[in-house]
C-alpha cells in the first residue's frame, strides 16, 4: 500500500474508495465496448481532470479504439465554470465520420460539456456520447445527461482520481470530500 496520508489528512472523508472506482470503471468499460460493437470509438480525454479515469477506462474497454486529448479552461473562478470555455489544446485531427466518446471527470453545471458537444458537432462526427465519472445532477444549468455515468454524487466539492483543488490532489487514488479548512 502506498501511504497517501500527507494528502488524505486534508479530506473530511473518503467518498469513493479505490476498489469501488476500479470496479465501476471496469463495468463501464465493458458496457461501452459492448455498445460500440462493430465500431471503433474515438475516445477524447478532456484534460486535465479526466486523465486518470480515462487511462483506467480505455484499459477496461476490450475493443479497437483511437484516442486524443483536448484541454479546456473556463474563465472565472478556479473551482467552478463560468460557461465560457477556452480551448487550450485542440484535437490533432478531424473527427468527421468518427464515433466520438467524450470522457470527462465530473459534470457539474454541464456548461463545459454543452459547449464542447456543440463545438465538436459542427465537425460532423457520426455520433457523440459522453462518459463522466461523476455527476452532480442537482447543479445542472443546462439539460445535459451523460450517456455513461460512474457515480451520481451530492453537491459536494470532491478531489482525487484526477480531480483537483488548486491543481492539488489529482494523484490521490480515491475520491474524497475536501475539508472546508483547505479552501481558506
Ligand atoms: P461544469 O461546466 O460546471 O459542468 O464544470 C465541470 C468542471 O468543473 C469539471 O471538469 C471540473 O474541472 C470542475 N469541477 C466541478 N465540480 C468539481 C469538484 O467537486 N471537484 C473538482 N472539480 C470540480
Ligand atoms: Mg474538468
């Protein structure tokens, strides 16, 4: 066991354990590979938050696939999205005719993904679906429902498994609720 106590002391509690994450990601991978049978999905990782989920998910998908990365940033506060999305790194090649699967860490207001889905739709992919590890449905500001969701969670600020607070905690192997003291 790797000792992450220097980071976990900042957590109020663990919300999703490493084992629970692995088990759910395996289920999702199998289900997604099954749903794309006969196709070759083009899997897009939304940097940086989704990178840990993405790397586990693709290794749980027993099918042919390609992947690429896109990096976005939102204007405004660092914890929550303003809805105005800036593309920091675009895809390397066109997606026309591709079956796109967008992989995101967490859907909160849904504004980031709505923006991306609109932007990518204009490039004429054959289809676009969304896989989100976490979903906070009560915070939605736009009617967006991920096609695949790992876990629905309450309106809590969580870190770990790719998710950060001020760029910290992304390497934690579990998802935890950050202690309010750490915001100060
Ligand atoms: P949305 O556009 O409001 O859906 O924002 C989603 C983005 O906000 C995610 O990709 C995260 O970068 C960030 N975010 C939302 N909730 C959390 C959280 O609880 N912890 C860490 N980042 C979060
Ligand atoms: Mg993000």
